[in-house]
C-alpha cells in the first residue's frame, strides 16, 4: 500500500497532459490511461483522434470504473503520465509496470512520462498534502 496517496496529484482539469500530444495514436484503437486522474481531458482529446481512452485510477475513479478498465486484456496502447514520480515505494512502481504489461496486446506500446521535480533525485514528501515527489528523471 502506498504511504502517500496520489489522489491530490490529479491537476489537469483544463489541459491535456503533455504526454498525449507527443504520441501518434492510431485511430480505432484503445488506450489504457493508467493513473489517469479524475478529469476527462485526455479522454476528450483522444476521442477527437478516434481513440477510446479507458482510465484506471484507484484514487480518483470508482471501483466499477477501475474493475472495468482492468477487465480488458488487449489494449493497443497504455499511457503512464506523471504517475511513477509520485509513488515512493519501488515495489509498487514495478507492480504497476507489470500490471500494464498484462493488459497490453502482444503488439501494444506503453508510453511513460515523469515529472522530474527539482531533479535532485531526493524524494520530498508532504504529510499536509499527503503526497510524494521523487524528483528523479525517467
């Protein structure tokens, strides 16, 4: 279990996360947006590209949404946008990557971005906000 929950790190209410604009998504495909947060900006963006986006986020989505997202096992792509940098525990980060791999089709691709914070590689935590920032590059 994560020491610091990631629920307060979902901040893209009005803009599409940068990772989504860097990827050339193919029309008529399905993307697993792992840790996609509480907002639907990426889903709306991908819909314009004829890509179905399914969000999994244990802190910001309902149990019904999360169960449905993980029930599918053949996603064409998966995105992990600024998720790994807010999880202190290495075993949880590794398990997320394993979980995503299980959900991708045999030709599926995973796209990852991290926010590097101050770049020191020294994690900072805020018990007031209940959050963590690893401050590492990818």
